[in-house]
C-alpha cells in the first residue's frame, strides 16, 4: 500500500529538520511526504524541500485547514499524520503498514506518546497522565478511540468518507478529535500500544496549556452534539452489540 505522510507546519524549521531525518531512516520509507506550509515566515519550506518533501501552502491559518489540505493532496492508500516535533522510531511506518494489512476492517489507528523534552524526572509521569486524559477520558466521550494528531494513520477511504464533515477553518478545535468524531459512526478506530511516538511536551510548557487544550476539546465535542452527541454515540455502539 502507498503511504503518504502529512505534516502541518507553522514556523517549525528546526523541529522539521530532525523529523525529516528520522523519516529518511524508516525501515519502510513513505511514498510521499507532504509538508503543508501554514503561513511560515522562517525557513520551514526550504527545509522541507531539502528533505525531499512536497510543499503545499494553506493560507487559512489553523491546523484544521492545513491538515485537511494535506489529506486532500495525499495520493496514498494510507494517510499518516504527525507533527513537526514528532520523533518516530525507525519501524514506525513498518508497524502502521503491518497493522492495516493484518486487519482490513481497521479504518484508522493511533498510539501513545512519550514527551522527550520534559525534565527527566517528569517525562514518564507526564506521558502517562496525558495518555490517560486523552485516550481514556476523551475516548469515553467518543465511544471509540480518539486519534492523536502527533501519531495517527487512516485509510484514504476514511478521509473520503468524512472530508465534508470536518472543520476546515479556525483554531478553536482539535482537528484530530474532530476527525475522530466524524469517523466514529462508520469506521473502526484502534489504539496500538506498541505504536509509540516521541513528542514535544509543549502543552506542559505553555502557560494555561492544559486549560486551553481542554477548552478546544470541549469546543470540538460541542461541534458534534455536546452531551447529546455523547449519548447518541454510546447508544449507537451499544445498540449494535
């Protein structure tokens, strides 16, 4: 299966340089790497081209718009998404390819992260707490596994099925959670514990980072019905069993 990687970027040249080097050393290389320039004023686009990536521009500021533009451009049967600060192990794409081949019913998959730039004594704890909050608590609201934008992959058929339902504007929602909500009724989303990813702990380092992230999550859930949406998703899941 052809694999396309989509990376939304806004002034992340130094992070991107390291990521592209990591992707160049994958045991299973990607067929194409698409970097979406979301208004960069640094050298991100030049770094991307030097690293062999396709660079496309999205003028609407915000990850929802940038990510969707990248997915639209992707030609692979499998679309893989990560961030510029993601640090994939060398077998990351090989594991993704294997999981999709093993189970044709899987529409999308995601895995946990490890915050490599937190102080040594808090890295494991911070990573564990984030995973519980994101995958368990948001998973309870979705009645499925929420996809995590720093480490996720999905079939192009899934994107074609939901591309008109996701938001393509603004910065007030989580695009990965928005995609998860749109995909939940018709596609199987899976969590793969061994599909690990290094990520920068920016949410821990920003003032009010957790508060802002939680607000975006609530905005995203509100877009998909709020409390009524949660009940409807669980009714659908339980009613199908």
